[in-house]
């Protein structure tokens, strides 16, 4: 067994997983998994730069993670950075800060690499399963980008597109520095048009409608699942491998789009950092299901973070 630390730094959140992993046997023992909403991608779509306050929030989380990694004695660390740091002009400031705190340089991976890691993390435990049909369509809805991967025992096609809950919210739902609550029909239509264009790009590479099973990853999908399950608090075990029907996703999305900030904040399983972006994220999930023809989404708590851990070991 090798004790590894995997860090996934996205547009909206930064997450840590420390685990004992044996690639030869497939044994995987999770020791610590945590997440902080840092909104690293704040304003990147508009300015092209990482905001100083966003960088400081991220560095503070890195300091917390460094202490946890040292306490648990991880032998190897891999830090993967995704959409926001790919897009920013001042990404070098981000790289230097992470290196100073954690002693490892973040890998600013491509969208295709991100898709591969997400697929590995989500499907390692599904390979050989007799209750889910192949091929899988794995969809990882992030803050700035969404990854689409079709595969069975291995990846057959993958594509990352600039469509995420933070990007759609900042592009269409922010006015005078505040999120419009609830959004007007024309704003919702604009988001739908953007999502449709992004799906066209994804579908040019990935045969979205050919998959037998839709597997959904990341905070948007898990939050929608928590709402569908009526959870009084966020429960990873209840959410992992739950199934949410297309009809229920549509109902939840419509409810979120019609709600105010206070109403979304009152949802028991809602993370404070997702209150303003969950409606856009749910709209992305709904559109993916409409385009793919999926009647349900299988929700996975195992995603790119687990893929990073496997690759590190």
C-alpha cells in the first residue's frame, strides 16, 4: 500500500483526499477527504485573471491541507489544477504560491487529461458490475468546465467544454455585482443557449446519446441527489450510487430556478458555497439528460479526486 495525497483545485472548490492505495490489488482505503469552497475562478471569465482575494482563499485552504498531509504522513502528493488556472493570465502567481505551501508544483492539466482522471475515479468500482449497462457516459459538471467521457473498461472518447455552474452564473445571472434572484425567463433562455452550444461541441467528439448509463459527478449532481433524497443533512453514503430520474431532475431544476437566495439557503443539504450557482448547475445536468436521452443519472461521490489518487499510487 502507498499512502498518497490527491488535491483537486477547480474553479469553485479545492478538495483533498488522503488514501492508502494498492494498484496491484485494487485496494483503496480512504483516510481523509475534505472540501473547501474557495471560488478560485471568481471573475476569470470576465477579466482573464485570478483575483487576489480568490488566490488568498485558495492558499489558506492549501495551508490547512499541508498540515493534514503532514499529520497523516502521505508519501506522495499530486496537485491537479483545472479550468480556472488554465484560463488565467496570472496563473504563475498561483503556481508559485502552491509550491511554497505544499512543496509540489500544481499540474495545470488539459481538459482531456481531466476527463480521463474523472472517468478512472468514477468507474474503477463499476468495472465488472452486472447491474449497470455499458458503455458509461461520465459527466463531471465543474465550476468552469464540464467533462464528457464515454467508455466501458477504458475511455473511448472524451471532451472538455467551457460550461460550468460558476461560468454560467457569472455570465448570465450577475447584475451590478449580485446574482439576480430568481432569474428572468430571458436570462434562463440565454443559459440554455450557451449550454446547447457547448453540448454541440462535446457531441462533435463524444457520442453522448450512445451510452447506456449516465454517471454524474461533482457538487452540482450530488446536491441535486441530496435534494431528491430529501436529506436533512449531506450524507455521502446515501448519495453515492443513488439514482435520480429525469423527471425528478427537471422538477428540482425548475424549483431552483424559481427560488430566491434565502429559499435555496434553507435547503438542509445545501453547501453555502453552492447557493448562488446550483440553479445554473442543475440546468446543465438537465440539458445533458435531455441531449443524451438518459432516463436517470447514477450519482457518484468518486470522481477526479479518486482518479488522481489512483494515478499517484
